[in-house]
C-alpha cells in the first residue's frame, strides 16, 4: 500500500551563500528506495536536483550520501525500513561540496594514488576457493567500491584533512597482505606517518558504515600491529622485512 513520506533534501549550488533544504511529499511502496525517490524528484518535480548514481545495486559506489544522519548507499536504502515519515537527505561529509548531493571525490581518490594501490574489484571469492597462503581471512579489500562513505563517517577526517583515511589505509594493509608484485615499503612508510594509521582514534565508525564489509578499521589495527613489528625489529637491528 502506498504511503506518503516527507523528504527534506539539502540543496546547494555554486555561488549560494549557504545550503538550504527543499521539501518533497513522495509516495512510497514497501520496495521504494531513497534513490528511487530522488531520481523521481529529479525526473518529475525538479530537474535541477543533482546527485550521483549508476548501478542501482550497491556495486558502483557512486550513490553514497547521508540519510537521517547516517552514511548509506541510497540505492539499497529502503524508505519504509527507515521507520519514519520524514527523511532528511544530505551529501557526504569530509569532501568538497559541488552541488546538492554531489561532492568532489577527487581528494578521496587521490588518497589511493598516494598508497599506489591499483584497484582490483573482486566482490566475492570464487565458491570453494580459499584465501592465499599467509592471508588470514577472506575479507578482501577488493570488496571496496570506493564510495567514500567511510571517510564521511570518520570523526578524525572531519578534523584533519591530511588524514589518509580508512579506505586508503585499508588499501595499504591489503598491499602488505598481498603485494602482487608491488613495492610495499613506500605504502607502509606513508601509513606510519602521523597522518596515517596512528591518527585513527579507533571509533570504528568507518567499519560500522561501510556498505561492503571491508572493515577498514580492522585493517588499520592490523596495519598498526605490522608497523610496531617493523619498528621493534629495526630497534633490535634485525632485518625489517619487506612487508610484514
Ligand atoms: S572501505 Fe567501505 S566505506 Fe570505504 S570506500 Fe571502500 S566500500 Fe566505501
Ligand atoms: S547506484 Fe551504484 S552503488 Fe548505488
């Protein structure tokens, strides 16, 4: 049965002195997602509403936004399951605002470049396969869909724009676990920086928010253990080792 839900959508265009909210009354059925509503608003009511999306099924990572204060993928956020008749939609935090719900992802992607980690997406292990020798678990970093949700949810990124951030640090840890012929030490040196793994305050908001079960905070902890081991071996005059 159709139900009407109030949507308050944050709006901003370049040159505006500040953001404001526009309100839309939208009919929803039990399967309606937030992205369904937003694309309908743009199609039928306000073609100037800007947002990013592509796949509609949680794989491209472009529709990250805040819904009722939490970072989500709009394409898989069911309106009814929010349990409220008023839905507030905002762009992601900790990224430059471009227009309405669109943020500039460039600085987020640049963090991956700094780590020098090519993205290899592999959403699921092949049935019956096992993690490679030396890989402790099957949570593959390649599950990352580069949505930027973890950076938006991170309280440290809000105060330190130089912080490398959860996704890039998870990338560094994946590189350490599975170098695939790449040089690991440069990424570890970057992760060992004051704006790297040590800057994390263990809030675990990134892992809580990540829609793809990457567990970036878990990777940061694993990275810290590895960096401590390297420092300890260096103090003892032992070979530091290339990766671990
Ligand atoms: S680690 Fe998770 S939240 Fe962060 S960019 Fe990757 S998929 Fe998105
Ligand atoms: S539209 Fe691709 S992840 Fe949501």
